[in-house]
C-alpha cells in the first residue's frame, strides 16, 4: 500500500535514512507500487510490495551511499 507520509515508512527506513533520502524512498515506492500492479510486470513471484521496496532502495542508492554505517549524500 502506498505511503502518504514519511511517518508511515517502515522503521528500517525511518531509523536509518536522512529525511531527504526518506522522501526519495517514499516517492519511488509509491511510483513503483502503481507501475508494477500487474503481476506480469514483476520478476518471478515477487509481490507488488516487495518489488516497490526494491525499486525504492535502488532509488535511494542512486543519491546516497553508506559510510561507516550512516547514509551520506553522494
């Protein structure tokens, strides 16, 4: 289910990512959730939510990287 605010994001996102990265995650997740609603558009047996989370993390990793356990902007 899409997220309407950052406060709804999973703890693994809220507790680790800076605010801007959370914005990226939320927008990418919501977009992918809509884009991959058809199971034929997803790889293997991945659920709609699983696919959206993978896309969201990928989007974050394009702008941020982990340094000594903390996410830093590239």
